[in-house]
């Protein structure tokens, strides 16, 4: 479940109502595995970044974990409630990490430049317009130091078509229950996910809320082309969590774009 990288007028409440429960919802995510994989990709491409921008950082878990590993970090997310929690968590853990509430497609951090930008958990699928995604690629390129890298993952069209968002949890011992159902339009490549949540804080009464999240599937060739048009010198694409080339049935692809 990604954080929010870019605005979308059809889903103004996305990642707002769910923000207080986001960390609980993501508690099963193997964050250390994801970070180790990113570091593996950096090493494979002979990259040794010292400063990292976490795009669509959500509540800042990855941002803080990278800081714990010695990187100088910053985070960006469109969701104000998520950024507020990220700042609170950083303060609690005595980290001085800047977090910015900004849209990826219009991101402007002044003179700040980074050795690497990362965007994980299929966050860029939330950008629904081709020109906005292209703009985000240009903004990331402009905020990188020479030789810097941009690593991100996306859900493939195959994954969205196969209903990978159809999930539910209603275990009695689980305070957060959810039911997600998706609809995919193969012509527009838009996947609409209707999400219903209920949370029991210990009172025995459940608070119910809903959100609608929308993702778009993008083809490997068009993402690669747009990255090169944004100015990246090299673009390499991997089947998810590996260093193998993409497969026809890959459900997640990782991109390594180097300035």
C-alpha cells in the first residue's frame, strides 16, 4: 500500500482517513528486505550515495531506517496527515529529518540536491496522467547530483489486471479490519480500488471509514522513454526484487535511472 506521490482530483481523501492506521496496516511489510534490495541495486550499479530523498515517504518509516544506517535523508509526500505523522515519528526517535508536503510532479526543494532518490511500494502508479508522471521524472532528475540515481518500483499492467489489490482481513484478534475490491479498465489502464476499513481501539466499538485509491498501469517502454527524455543517461529495468530482466508475467518492476 503506497503513499501518495501526486495529486489526483478524483481521490482527494486518499491517504487521509487511513493515515492514523497506516503504520499498523503496513506492519507486515519487510522494510529491511526492501532497503537491502535497494542497496543491492546501488552496489550493482557502482553507486555509493550518502544523501537520499524518499519520495512518497508516507509516515517516514523507510526514511528513518535509512537515517539509522547512516544516510542523510529527507522525505516528500503529498498527504498532509502522513507528513505530520512522519515528523512526529522522527522527533520521537531524535532524528532531524526534513519532511515536505509536496506533489512529485511539481516538487521544488530549492537548492537541495541528493545522491539518490527512491520511491517504493508502487507509489508512482498513483500518478494517473502521463504528463504528470513525465514531470515527476524531470523534477527527480533536477534534484539529483551528477551521477545520482533514481530507483523506484511500479505495479505492472499484468498485476493490476489480475486483481492484486483484492484483499481482506477480518481476524478477531486483529484490531484493523479491511476489505479491498478493485476494478481494472484495460482501455484506460486505470485500476480503481474501493477500500473499507474498521478499527477497534480497544473499546469494543469499531470505527468504519472508506477510501478510494486509483492506480494506472504503465508500459515498461514508455517509462524508459520518459526517463531518458527527462535527462537520465542510463535506465535499467529489473523483475521485482531480483537482478533478472522483466518477464511477461512480472507483477512488479524496479527501475534504476542514473543521471
